[in-house]
C-alpha cells in the first residue's frame, strides 16, 4: 500500500462531526450560555433605583442666637448599588444644610448636601434646595393655667384656693414668631376619682389666645408642673343596721321567737364625725306586753341622731310570739372583735335575736347582759360568713340565736 495517501481532512471532520457529536456540542453551548446569563443577572445591579425611604435633613452650623423655625422637607434619593442584594441604612446618606454665615430671615435657596455610601452611590436626589426660616431665639415666662376636666365625685369638693400649680409660670424658649403666639401654659387635670387631696406632676400644653394647642416648636421649662388639689368631703355615707327594741313581756309562758325589721338597714348620710361613731340605728320600742302565740306587725318611728339624715323615717317590725317555758328573747347588737386599725366593717344583719332560758323573774334583767360578737382578727379586705359568739350570765342558758351566722364585709377606711 506504499504510496497511498491517508484520509483527507474532510473525511476526518466527517468522522468527528457525527449527528451525535453535533448534538452534544450544541447542548453544551446552550448550557454554558444559560449559566452565564444566570450569574450575570444575579451579580449585575440595576442602573439606578429609588431608595426605599425619605431622608431627614439636618441643619448644621446654625448661627448663635438663631434657630430654624420651619420644618425642613425630606430628601428622596436615586441610588446605584455596585452589587446586588446590598442593604444600606438611612444613616449612610446624611442630608444636611450648612447655615454658616446666614443671618435672621427667610433664605429660599439653601443647597442640600447628601453624602453616600461607597458601595451605593447617590446618582440624584430631590429637592436640591430648600427654604430655611432663621429666627432669633427668645425666652419669656408664661403663666400656668389649670383646667379641671372633671370635678370631684358626688359628696366631695375642692378646698378653697385649690387647685394650684408649682411653679405658677414656665419659661418658653423658641423662635420669635412661635413664642409670640403663646399666651398660656395649660395643665389638664381630672378629679373624677379624687376622694383625697391630689399632689401629682402633669405635662404642660401651650395654647394661643384662641385656646388652640400649639405644636411643639419650643422648649418648655419645666415641661411638667406639680398640681395640688385639696379635696374635702361634704358628707359621708354609711349603711347602718336597724335594731327594734322591745318593751314589756308577753303573757306568762310565752316569749318572742322572732323580730324582723323591714328594711333591715338603711344608708344614712351626714357629718362624717357623727357617722363614724354610729354602729346601728334604733327604732322606737315595740310593746309586746301580754302578747300570746301569733305574729303581729308594727310601723314604728326610726330614731336618727342630729346631723345625720335618712330618707327612711319609719320601718316595719314583725314580732312573732310563741310558747317558751321560762324563756325570754332579747335583741343583741353584733360587735366585731379584733378589727385592724384603718379598716371599717359592715355587718348583715347587725343584730341577732337571742332566746334565753333561766329564772323567770330575772330573765329581763339577765337578757340585757347578753352580748353577741364576731371575731374578725387577722381578716383582710373582703366578705366573710362568721359564726356568732355569745357572752351571757352563767345563770341563764341560750336556747337559740337567730341567725347564728352573719355576713361581715371588711374594707379600708376612706379618708
């Protein structure tokens, strides 16, 4: 075979560029192109984009004795991030106006300067210029006025000379035009729940001559003042049980088995000094002399001390008499024992009916020596059902006590 030439270039290419190899070559090129497009899209930022929030403008180099009296607008930025996915805080774009050398008055074209982050340059921003109103800083005293939104609750009133503020004036410092508008510094106070004197600090609100609140464009010193409001009690209220004493004795062999008063208690009002000493109210005595088995109703007068008032002047008393051998009934007021200092107590009912058995001739005198007590020692604020404890002469025996348990309500004393 010497002298025969090898395969031509065309033949060799034909063997290499088979349909299968061509398909693989096209597929590899397509995948490489897609990968390049994906990576380029992930790493190439947009040409420019708006920054997501406005930037506040700060005034720098404000001349001594002057202040900016108007509100400067915010700046809106267009940025060009150098890399995708960057998060830049607003502090990376400081926006300022330099007031060096400016005097008092309105300056309509003060340039705005905006700094930028190296990785996120600012390509544009608006506004480029702002209006700055420079005014002299002045101070003057302004009187404090107390406005009572709600008066003290019913039965209470403000003492003479109340309320008062300390200090009685505040110093307002700010732009001349603003300070001129301020006519008073108002403190708003509500006394709807004040049952004792008030001493608290309250914020100051600046108002103009029309009584309109002014925006905070100045410094108020002090920003809060102390308000004293003396509260006095016009009348005190107290719920008191009613006792109906009996006079005489039923017929021989009979005794009072039940005494019911309707209403069993009333709410009286009047002098706090007098009411604090009262534990109960009495009716006129009910005469049971000669009564035998049965029930009888009486309408009796309620005895109310001087300087105490009650809308109820008469109450109903129902007496039940039954056969009791050598027995007598007496009404005993319930007395709390061991009440903590500073607490007040309400008993319901305030008295119990005690039937005693003993020597008939002396039962009346012995019955007056019967005492009813409830032990409230160690009990806090709240309501309790407590058993009655009776103290009586040794010569008599307790036949019954009605009721044997009373409701005791303990609460702090109101001042």
